[in-house]
């Protein structure tokens, strides 16, 4: 039984490559979100003009889009097989 | 009929068929979860509308540095949640468990930051005019979802320790991860609405 479980858990070589790309993508998205958060923080603190509000909303929408597409995998919902 | 008596190609076919059934089942569960998100989004959307209806282009007097810290903590937690999901789908159970634990710890840190620190430091209470009602309702509702997420992750972690998830079958992990990112998504809009947009109410 133990051998069976370990067999199921051992990844195939092509899977390792795919998952490595997914991990890198996760890092890139995280860095993007972190940079956008810092920008909105400084925009919010400075409150230069009324246009700041529009910029803050745009940044929030961009961040939301990144989370939806890359972290929540929203497109998987529309796949018939539902695979990864 | 014993398993050994079944020809190899038949067993492969059965396994593939079972995997296909599982994927279809997971797709149905995924659709259900997303329908829940849509209904939950109406709740958070209503809170967001209420905030701008009652406060307009003014915001509560809050500690900016604390807002940035709790936001960063939630953002980092989403990063580790993503890693946990990728690790289990790669068959790395140890990596999945470690990243899930880190996510839970960061979720608890976020709760302590908002409920334990921000709520104590805020110069107004829940009954102090519109800003009190708006701030405590928005952060309270969100914190409740974070707490639910931490409990969800704890269940997934304990099941993961028992080896109940595999690279091919881990819908529970995926559901917990999507839920956690949804909580992060809500904060993406709550953070500027509460901390950054408008002038401070004196």
C-alpha cells in the first residue's frame, strides 16, 4: 500500500518541467502584485490629485485580474474535462 | 476476478476511465464553488457600495503602515498557497504540507493584525458614526472569511498528512486554494477603499 502511494506521488519527468514553470509563474505574479501594492500605497499616501482615485481603482482592477487568472485559475471553470 | 487476472491494457483503461470520471466530478464541484463566489461577491460588493455611499471621498483615520503590513501578509500568504497547490499537483506532499502551514500562519498573522491590532488602535468604535459601522463591518466580514479559510486549510493539511491527496486527485486542496485567493481578491478592493481613497475624516 505504501509503495502504491509513493508510486502515485512520484512525478513524471514532463510533470516536473510543467510544475517548475508554474512555480516561476507564481513568483512573477507575486512580484507584480507586490510592486502594484507599493505603487498604490504611495499614491494613496501622497493623494496628489483627484486622478489618484482613478489610478487606485485601475491598479486594484489589475491586481484583481492577476489573482483571478493566475491564482484562482478562473479559466478552468470553462474546461469540459476540468483538468489542470 | 482478482486484479492480477485483468490484462494490463484493461487496467490502464479502467484507470484512465476513473481519472476521467474524477475530472468530470471535479469540474462540477469547481462550478459549484465559483457559483458560491459569485453569491459571496454580492455581499462584499454591497459593503463596498455602502462604504462609498456613506463616506463618499473620505476615509477613516487608520494607521497607513499597519494597512500596508496586513495587506503584504495576505499577499505573501496567497503566494505560498499557490505554491502548495502546485506542489501537490507535482506529487510533492512534503512541499504541499510546508507551504500550507506557512499559509495558515500568515492567515493567522493577518487576523491578529486586523482584529488584534487595528481594531484596538482605531480612534473610533463600531458605534461611532458611519465610519465605525463601515470599517468594522467590512473588516469584520472579511476577517470571518479569513478565519473560515484558516479552518479550511487546517482540514486540508490534516487530510494531506494522512496521504489522502495525490498528484492526480486533490480537489480539496484546489478548493481551499481558490477560496484563499478569493479572500485575497476581496482585500485587493477593500484595502484601497478603506486606507487609500479619499481624505481622512477628522
